[in-house]
């Protein structure tokens, strides 16, 4: 009888522990939050993309670069559609989507992108490319109506790249969104909220880790003067700021801001503030990733930057996901805001008040 009671006690304790873990997981993922759609502005959906997971806008011309790929399709197969970087000129009276990578020779599955402005107009676009033979950062020169491929960069340490931000003609930072390269390790990181992802710096010759212990390192960007690097930790619901040494590329932890949502890609406006596409319900996002019929909420935050530090997050846009599901990026230009998504074959062009 005593043994039975002990076994029952153990079972009860384990059940309570499991229940507590599940409740915490659902709470941390935002599954208990209420979605009340709002936006003080107007949005128009633009079709013609496979997706729009990342968007960055040329601050001088208003040309938006859109990372377009069918992210639900397997990497190989007869029906596999090739991804592209598309241009959408916000300064034009009648903007049209233009394939800038139509001349790229090779497998192209674009993910995160980053723009480097040249002093004499020699602008470069860096693109994370998930090829069947490995992960690469493709470096292109922007030539007006096309992107001319210059180089493919890869390395063993870059095993799970998500987003990239260039800081030189061949130098860049790239986020590994997982510490594990594949398999069960990645799943455990996600559901146990393990902070095992990192940021790599490529100095033109080699990769090295410059920031680590992040819970799903995702979007990355720099301050206007290039001396601060911002990293979004999606599962950690946190935006990190690091001091950057321009000479060595080293990053030193500076400050962090808890944004209370699954922050994804981050873009910078003309003032230096950051705009982020977010996933307020991460487990609902997982369901949407597996089944396009199940929508996921979309959210945009504007993050105020003061003296390089993120100090306040303001919700600008929130929807249940009926118009656009699973927003991953929000890119401002003038009075416009482009909102992209991980899977949907459209993006939003919004007019800000």
C-alpha cells in the first residue's frame, strides 16, 4: 500500500510538472493573448510574390527589395519553384514587381537580405540562400534593373543562417537561428526555449561567433552610424543591442528590450528607429507553417531608439491574419509601410497617418 501511494505521488507530481510546463509554454508563446485588430492607416495587398519573408528599402530611391520564395515546398523536386529577389519601386506612380535575379545561374532559395550603400552608388545586396548543397550568403551588386552576382560565401559555422547585415564590401554579420544544425536538437531548442543560437561575423576571410546564448536569433540590423548592432531573439521575445567595434567587428552586450512578442526581422527608418514584423502567437504560427488554411496573426512594432538604445516598443499594426498571415517584416519609407510575410503569396503596402 505504501509503495502504491509513493508511485501515485510521483505520478501526480510529474503530471503537475508537465501541466505547469505546458501552461508556461503556451503563455510564453502568446497563445493566451487576445488579438484586437487595429491600424490607423490604409493597406492594399499586392500579389505576385511567392512570399515576402524579408524586405528592405533603398533609402535614396525608394526601391524595395523583396525576398520571395515558396517556403513550404521541398528544396528539390519537379514542381519546385525558383525563388527571386523582386524590386518594387515606391517612388513610381504605378509600381510593378521586377525580378532582379533572373540572370542568377544556380539554385536560389532566398531568406534574409541586407543592403550595403556604396559611397559612389556601388550598392550591394547580401542574401541568405538555402541551397540543397548547403547554406550560402550571396553577394550581388545592384545595377538598377538587375542584381549582378559577385560571390557566394559559405562556412561550417554558418549552419542555420536566417538574416544578414553587411558592414563592408565582403564583411557581414549573419544570425544562426539554432545552435543545432538539424534534427531533434532544433525542436528541443524551440519548445524548451533554449538559448543556443548565435551571431557570426565574416571579416572577408573567416567566420567567428561574436554573440551567443540567444533564443532563436533572427533579424539583424545596425544603427545609422554602424556602431550598434541590433539582434531580434524570436523565442526570447527580446531585442538586443550590442556595441560594435568597427575595426575588429567584435560585439559587446549593451542593453536589451523585452518586446513581449515573437520579434522577427527588423528594419530602420530615416530617424534611426526600428520597425519589426512579429508573431504574437508563436504556436499558432507553427500551425500556419504546416497548414496554409490555418491563419496566424500579424503584428508590427515601432521601436524607439535613443542614443543607440532601444527604449520603447509601440504596436502600430495588429490583425488576426485574414489579410496577411504571419508577418515577418515591416519596412518604412516616407509615408509608406511595407509588411511582408513568411508564407503568404502577397505583401501589404500601407499608408501611414
